[in-house]
C-alpha cells in the first residue's frame, strides 16, 4: 500500500498554506504529543473569545472529559458577534441558494440581527439555558439561525434530518425531553414542495411536553396549525428585539445532541459541549481546509448530519468564513447543478462525499466540463473510504489535477476531523485519510488492545481524550462507557477497521459492528430489523448491508413471515414503505428476501456474517460449524439465483 501513487502538494499551494511542508506538520504534531494541554490551551486562547478564562485545561476522569474547566464562552458569540467588530462585518457569512434559484447573501452583521431576533423570540417565550429544542427544517438559512439562537441562550438543540419520518422525530423529541420544536411548512426537493409539518403533527401526538412549535414559511404549502401550540416564525419575528446578548456559558455547557445509529435498535444521542467543540472545529477548518479570509467555502452535506453541524455552521462561521448553503438536490434541474453553483459563486473549497461523486461520475464528464471550475483550489471527501475510481475522477475532472483532495476521517462522536492531510504539508495517497491531526493519538490494535504493526488490519482506536469528543450519550452514561471506552479499557473504540502503512498513513476499511453506511449515512441493522418486526406480517428479520455501486452499501433484509397466505411481491413493497415510514426515506430497503428460516448459531444468534456473504457473492465459504441448520443458508443463497 505504501507504494501506491503519491501526490505531494504543489509549490504554489505550499507557499500560501497555513501549515507549510511536512516539517511544519510534524512540529505541530510533536508539540501536541508532548504537551497536549498546553497545545490545546494555546489554540483555545488564539482562536476563541472567552468571557472568562478557564482554570484547568483538562479534567479527565475516564471516560468523562471536561475541557477548559471554569472557562466561560458562547458559540453564537464566536460565530457571529465577534466578526462584526472586525473587517468581516460586511463579509457574507451565509451564501445561500434555494433549489428554485432564489439567493440570499447574509453578512455577519445581518446574521447577528437575525440570530438576535430569533433568540429574543425564544427568550420571550420563556426558554433559557438548560432547555432543549428539536429543529426539523429544510436547508434554509433559518436552520443555522435557529441553531445559533439556541446556542446564544444555552438551549441545547437537536437537529433532526428532514429525511427522518414522524416516528423517528417522535423518538428523538421524547428522548431529549424537548419543550419546543422549530420547523418549516416544507422545503423544495427536485422541483417539488415536500412538506415537513405533517410529520411534526404526527410526532407530537405522543409528546405532551412540547409547548411550542415555531414554523418557518418556506413553500407556502397548506398545512395545519394548532391553535395555541403552533406559531409562524414571521409573526413572532415582528417587532422582536435585536438586542439579545449572548449568554456567557460554562465551557462544558451542552451545545447539541445529535442522534446517530449504534448497534442496537435505539439511536444514541451524542452530546457535544461548548468550548472544546468550538476550539477543535475552528482549528481543523484552518488545518484541513486551509481556510483563508478570501475563500468561498462549500460543504454540500445536509446540516441534519454532523458534517453540516461542524463544517457548514460552527467551524466555518467561527473561523469567519463565507459558507455556502444549497437547499436542494444535486440533479435538479440537471446534473450540473453543483458545478453551476461552483462557477457562479467562484467557490474555492468544496467538501462532499464519495457517494455523491459516484452518482455524478455516472452522468458523464460533459456536465462539469461545461463549467468554469477554475476557482477551486481544494477538494474534500467525507463519509466513507473513497474508492480509487472516484478519487481519480474527482481529482482530474473536478480539480483539473490542480487541487489536493483532503480525505477526512471522523465520526459524529469525534465532533471534528481526526485523520486527514494538511493539504500544504502531507503528500496524498488516494484512498487514505493519511495522518492524524495534532493532538490525536491513534493506533491500530487487536481484540486485546495490542498494536498490530504496519500493514496489518485491526481496530482503529484513539488513546487520549480530545477537545471536541463526545461527552456522553444523552441520558445513558453507562452505554457511553460500555460502547466507546469499555471494549478496550481506557481506549476509545471507533468501531472501524483500519490498517496503517509503513509511512504511518491510515487506511480505514469500514465498520466492524452491525452498522451500515448508506450514502455516507449511518444506519444500524438492528434499527431496520426492529422496524420490520413491528409489521404484523413479520415474524423475524435480519438486515445486512449489501455492496452498492453508488451508495456504498444498500439495505438488504431477510424476512420470515408469520403463518398465512402472503403475496410476496405486494408485501415486499409494503415492507419497504413501512421502513421508510418508521425511520425515513433514506433507510428504505433496496431488497427484501423472504425465507422460511434465518441462519442461526446454536445459541440462537442470527449469523449476519453469512447473510452478508450471501448478498455479496451468493455463496457461503466461511465457518458454518456453529450453524443450527445449514440447509437454511444454502436455500437463501440458491433462492437468489432463481430470481
Ligand atoms: C463513520 C462515521 C464524519 C461525518 C460523516 C459520517 C465512516 C467517515 C470516512 C472517511 C473512511 C469514513 C467511518 C466512521 N467514515 N469518514 N473519510 N474514510 N470512512 O459520520 O455517521 O458518524 O459515521 O463513517 O466508518 O466510523 P457518522
């Protein structure tokens, strides 16, 4: 692997980079390794405004960390107010394009007005530090405005991706104990108005603790408004005060909870806090994206996922960037929509996912070739390992061979980028996230926690706490401990398999647990299984990820039915729809296979490994000595050939 193609940064890129050359990277890395607390304290003082300085950099009572203990700061203040005191006051903070082509250019001063007004609205309705809000919105500027208004007052927010169903929304509102939901009538997707509010109404039937619903009008769709509970954003905004100062909050004050899939059916609420999160997302904006004041930066993710939290909203705004936000689909009205946006706004830095790149490759090079992409100077990738064909295309067709590609490995739990090249320093190897960020002590170990050595596969782990790390699982500290720090005592377990080559480069291979990665979105097999078994016809279900050309993995379900006469074709359709309703459209299974029984071990555990083999190759080669009934497996594999 260490012999594969290597792409060193160009001299021109190095000349203007924040971190210039390998020696500069190594210097940062070693300084952080020798004295991590001093290293992070220096960054926190340089990059962040503090109302009150901390008394202790790190309090580490494994697995619980506190960073910048006693320090007082505010994320909203750092992302908005402080820039208004500088040359950035009239710089565009959020450059937004709606799917229909409408545009908004929100400067830092304008953002301050909008955030302050909405914070006043929340305050006047009685919300304050310690409360929780759920935000369920399309990709409109009012989504980050709502997040920043919550952060301003110390209200922890949980953004629920608009693709989640009412059922999934309900589970999150209940788990968080939110008292307010901020939403919209709908958003635009592929030229159509997609309603959001009905899912909120469905969810709230079982959420008696929600007092207020604030609805932003985006599409002017007909929706129901419940008297006393539901209020229009624009009505509350009328006459709202623009004087609503950011509240100095403890460095460990909860900033947000983001739900993600684990290995059980119940999503985990990943808690991030204030000072440490902000410090590290801001630092990585400069290290990985080499962000300069003149850059126009665009991350194409949805804010409903962590990538959008850290690298559309908090990281870029704290660093004083112009962050581009696009509301709609990448193929609307045509497959060149993204390239049009890059050309139109002269985007310099573009961050997207391998799954998007693969879907665009399929459409042909004439789409990007019709546009002037010469403003681009840096490309990024996130969500899954980037395969060589996608890397090559991204580099040649989009970057014209000029732009480094930063392949960024991180997780919802890590809060910010952990393994990635500093583009003016670290030579690239396609498919590798290259080297850890300063302050990140990674390793590859076996089941006992012993390092496996160069070029051997093992578990990717992190040895030391880092400022933007997960603080706990909301309401479940035991699960937090057991899931991340209990598998190998005192070591953070990422759930990924990886290999490190002789140059120290990391190659992440994928998940080692029952977590699928569909279009860069994390989905647990158990979550889909528990949705399926809720259906009255289903007796048992086993779900595995199946390799998929575009989405990386696709959801494939094996289902046994209760006694009765079933029309398999109709039921297959119904079950796919059922899962979409229980979780969300993005979780809709690609395939449902019916079977009389599922392969199980003698102790009754479903052997997903075998099912994975079946969907990948339609044969079974692994060890089946513990199988209860081998004929089940042969039948499942054969069944596919008949179809
Ligand atoms: C999992 C985390 C971090 C934002 C997006 C997903 C996989 C993520 C990479 C990459 C190889 C990657 C891992 C990780 N992953 N980025 N550059 N190379 N794998 O966040 O939903 O928390 O998923 O995504 O498997 O554990 P997430």
